[in-house]
C-alpha cells in the first residue's frame, strides 16, 4: 500500500457529532422529525403493541415473531438462561459488599465479566455467528438476574430466583421485590424497556462496537458499554431528573429555581437532547403512561414541564428544548415502585439487548475501529534532559 495514504487524517467535529462511522440494519434516530425505529418499525409503535421478547427477537433474529408459537418458542429459549451459574451466584454476596457505595451497575461490570469467563465466552473473532448469538442471548437473559440480586444483597436481602413463567419485565420486577407485580405496572415498565432497547450510535453503543471490532468476547464488549453508560451525561439522568422535581418542591418555586440555574449555565436534567430538535418521542409516550397513573407527582411533573419549556424558550430563543426520555422515565419508574438507585440499572436491563445486537452486527465485520488523534503538545523531538 502507498505509504502516503497510511497517515492521512481527516478533521471531524468534536465528539464525532454527526459523523457516520459504519452502516447498520438495526435502526436509526431521525432527530429533526422526532422519530426513531428498530429495523423497519417505529420503536414507539412496538412499545405500545408488542412485548419485550418480541422486540428482542426482532433485534437478534431480524424479524418479529410470526405467530404465537414462534413467540412462545423464543420465550422458552430465554427462560432457562435467566438462572446464574453457581460460580457467579456464589461470588455475588462479596461483590455486593465491595460495591455497596457504588451500586448494582458498578457490580454488574464485574459480575458480567465473571459470567462470560465462567461460561467460556470466546472472542467473537474466533467464533461463528451461532456461538456469538448464543453468548449474547445468555448475557442478556442474565443481566436482570444479576442486577436484582446485587441490589437485594446490598439491602441485606436474599436474591429472588427468576421465574420461567413470567415475561421479561414482570420477572425483573418480581426478582427486585419478591412479589408478583401488578400487571399494569409491569406493562408500564415493559413499555419503558422496549422504548430504550436501542437509540442510534450513542456513547455506550459505540463503545460496545469499538470493543467488538477488536474481536473481544461479548462480555468484554458489554462491560465496556456499561462503563460508558455509568457516566451521568449518558445514563445517569432518570433519577437526577426526579431529584430536580424534589428540589423544586412546589409549583411556586418552579420559576425562580429554573431561572437561577439556566442563567448560571447549569444543565436542567431531563430537558434537551443532543439529537432531537423536537419533542423526544420516548418522552411523549412515557408522559401518556404517567397520565394513566395520575396523582400529585404526575400533575407536578406536567406543570414543571410546561413552565420550564416556557422559561427555556424565553432565555434560549431559537433552541428547541423539550423533555427527554429521562424526565418521565423517572416519574413512571417511581410510580411503579422502583427504587431510584435502580433507575439506570433498569435502563441497562433494556439496552443490553441493543448493545448485543450491535455487537453481533459489528462482529460480522473484521475491520478494527482505529481513529486518529491530532497531537497538539510541545514540538518534538526535544532532547531528553539529563537528571539534575
């Protein structure tokens, strides 16, 4: 190859904003329209009309289940994978103690690595598509069990074994609380999970694909994605948005509280999105779910949304700043009884399916992702100074 082209670099926007780095068949986000999709289907329509398992099947197998028999077969395939290997189960109490100050998401990184090692996950570079898909399926099925076990152990409670007869979302709530969930709340959580399975090339999805491009195993790529998700600018906002409602407290404090923070240049958690230039369709759907529950928290959230959008329109004219998925996600999860420390882990229990689908797609392409950086330090080479 001509050496002149080996060191060619191209300047791109900071953060790779808007830069196309690959092609995908998994979905896309059309920010100006306020629309996103999984494969060829509207993600919001899927959330309102299908089960989580159906969407998982779509992302992994390329199509929705054709009939009830195919749906049942996929559910039966997943159910036994929810149980943890003894090597992993036995390590969880010590892991929960070690991550007591950090929470289940931090523990999940180590637990998922242990699961991959104990199950013999092999580098995707060395395995065929069938083995990669089996590893990804096992990892996705185990994540809710790991998260709920780590949470309960951290609370001084025994983990709850998964139930094969419950759907994904209902089983997640059952393992979290030890009680079979109310069907309305289970469906609300399921709709939230479906709506957050995938969302373009966000930081954690891109991280997963970068690691997969090296040929590493599925657990390694998922662990890296979880690390990216743990950052408050990516996955930590649902509980923070709810904390904002708590900090405002009453309707008469909305105006002064928001104005003070906007004028100080602070970010209002739950508002604005790097891609959407109109209302976040996930927020719109979750608002409807919240309104179905009703109550003081919902009424206050709706009023805060209305007043904040008015203030932002006044102070930041020309910018479209609306609620994002985190704002009403926090409200819905609170109404469904999830503890706030489990908001981001619950997001992870959905997004692990999207990450895995992206890992499988990336693994089909052996090209490693290897961008460049522009050096801006002191001019080299300088003589190395002698030790004084």
